[in-house]
C-alpha cells in the first residue's frame, strides 16, 4: 500500500487541485476530460485519485478505495498544503 501511495504522491503537484477546479466549471471540457480518463483506464490496471473518479468516471470499477480522515487531521493536511504553496 505504501508503494502505491508513494507513486501517487510523486505524480501529484500543487497545481493538480487548482487545475481540476478550473476544468470542472466548464461542462464541455469536463465531459471531454472524463472521456480521456475513461480511455486511460479502459484496459484496467490503473490507480486514479480524485473526488469523482469512483462516482462519475468509473462508477462500476472493480475496486474502489475511499479514504477518510477526522476533521482535525484534514485541517492539519490542508494547512500544510497551503504553507507549501506560499512563495518562499
């Protein structure tokens, strides 16, 4: 499990959530992106992360893992993310 988490973290950048938010407000662009994500995963063997991956993009996925954390833990993570985004 740690290897998968490390691989996902290595691919993620601080721009990912911002880019996803910008795409989601444009219905046609979002529809196209969902299609692209489905193409990437159509043969299986992929790990994807995102709010809508298990509900919108792959509602019938063979395996779904939903992680949740206590509000206090989520707050600590969010603060750390914001601190890392600030210019030095």
